[in-house]
C-alpha cells in the first residue's frame, strides 16, 4: 500500500532547491566527489543527488549528515534564530500590570 506523500508548496520547493544547490556548491568548493561525500555521510549516491536537487523526500538526518561532512552542520543553528514575527506576537500578549490608584 502506498503511503500518502506530503504536499510541498511551490515556494517551499524552491527553497529546498536553493538549499540543495548551496550544498552542491559547498561540496564542489571543497573539491569532494559525490562518492566521497555520500560514503562519509553514510548515504547512497542517489540520496546525495536528491539532496543536491532539494528533494523533499529526504529526511533531515540525511541533510545534516551531508552538512556535517562539509563542516557546515552548525548552519542549522541559524534557523529561526532571528524570529522577528514571533517576538512581535509575543510582545503583543505581554501582561502589563495596572498601577494602584493614586492617593487622594
């Protein structure tokens, strides 16, 4: 029985494609072959090809293994680090205590 695949919006597909392209460029800058990276990451060459194309069916573990091989795993720590919208939403719900009435 086939499992239902997750539907990815076109905007998100384009982001994944950009991530994949960045990973591929990083590999090429380091003059590493696809075989070297896939072996070091413990994934198949096909999975690496899918990652470099921004494949949405590859697990986050696959992506982070490749980033680790390239020395870029800490880049994931930058995700959602500067959450401006979240901070603004949080600030709007802050409780401001009312002051006691002044003395007469």
